[in-house]
């Protein structure tokens, strides 16, 4: 199936980021290869009543379907969007609501599917990644604590994955996971796959949900990153999780991934606990750079409650 025969739907979950979303939609409307439709799943609490009309104007001439979220949460909203796909859609592009796409972004991804017919998912490239606060030499610290593995997208035995920005690729490369707000999947390979909403167990913050989803996706086909599919991620400050909640998720969500994919392996759990030592040391160091102590407190709470929560979730196994 060539790219011009593919049917592409874009799913964008959003919450209280009206201006960011409008800017994102305008970049979609300028694509050299337009999506066949856009689905917005909106969990905003500051609705003005004219959202559908405003977003329709912003994304013209692409058909838009706008729906209120049945449940607020990144994984829940993405899953709701998947239930709204037309039967002839062949590919789904998941975007965050605060990204700006290069004009050739969609075309580059679909062309890559032509070149890699066994691909289940292909991600784009973020041109303005958030680099570590202590410089690139700090990667040695992350490597020591199994938080970083050198190869972009590599899933580590600790339940962490190496971020994409560790290289500046000139050509497409294969990977083990993709970034959730910057990936396109082939429904031919994974029509029934859904995001695990248990990653929203604390505060609705779906941290590491994309690694989980694409780690499952790779069982159905290969995963690739296409550097020519470029985007800018503005990282909007709106609707960001509080530091305490994120600190809990840093522990629980990674532990959940380990339990789900690696079971009760002593090796993987020792790797996970060692990585948590690194995370706690990092958050202590960041307090001196202005980060709230709440994230560190969240880590401690997460370590205390995670064993009980995991037992509850996996009790039937």
C-alpha cells in the first residue's frame, strides 16, 4: 500500500491548552500530505462553548471530530479517540497538543511506512529536546544507575528507557519504544491494541504509558524513528502534574512496567531498585537548583505504597 492510498487519522488528547492546540492544528493544516481527519478528545475544565468551531476553523480543510472526554487522562483520552476511528483508517498519528509540526511531517512518516512494510510504528524527531540539567557528561551518572543505556529508545532491565535525543541521526533507525505524542501506528499490525489506563492510577498522570504501549506494539512489527519527520515540542506549562504526584509516578509507573513485562524476576527488580536510588539522588541534587522538595517526597511515598498497589493490581495472576 503506497502512502497516497493510506488513510491517516490524527488523535489529539487535550486539557486546558486552547491556544497551544490551535497552534498545533494550524501546523497540521499546512502539511504537504494532509491527514484524512483529526479527532480531538477534550478534558478541559475551562470550556468556552465554541471549541469545536474554533478548532474546525484552525484545522481547515481537514475534517475534524471534536468530543468531550469521558474520563480525563492521557491514556483514557487516546483510547476514546481510537473508538472513533472510521473503518477505512489505516494509520493513526498520536500527537500532544503543544507540538508544532514541520510542513513535511506527515508525508515523511507515511513515506517511511512505504519503505518499511513490516513497521508497526514510526516516530518523528523532536528538534528541541530538553537536555539534562547537568550537561551531557551527566549521562554517565544515569548509565551507572540503569536510567540510561546509550542506544536511543532502548528499554532497560530497570524499567527505564533511553531518551531519543542522545544521538543526532542522519537516517532512520530501529528502536524498542516510541514517544507517545510523536508517533504513528499501523492499524494493520495493531488494530486492537490499547493504552493501559492503569498508568493513570495516580493523579491521572500517564508517565511511561508510551513505553508500555510501544513495547507491546513491537510484538506486532518493527519500530522506527524517522528524523525527517520533525516537530518542535513547546512543553506547555498548562495542566502539568504537580511535583508530588509526578514523584509518585516516577516510582509506581516504572515498577508497574517491570511487573507487567518482566514479572517477578529478581534480576529486574534489583535493577529497578538500583535505578530508584539514582532517581532519588538526582531529585536531591535538583533541590539545590530550585526544584520543589515535593518530587522527592513523592518518591518516598511511591516506594511505600507501590508494593501494596502492585499486589492489588496483579492479585488475580
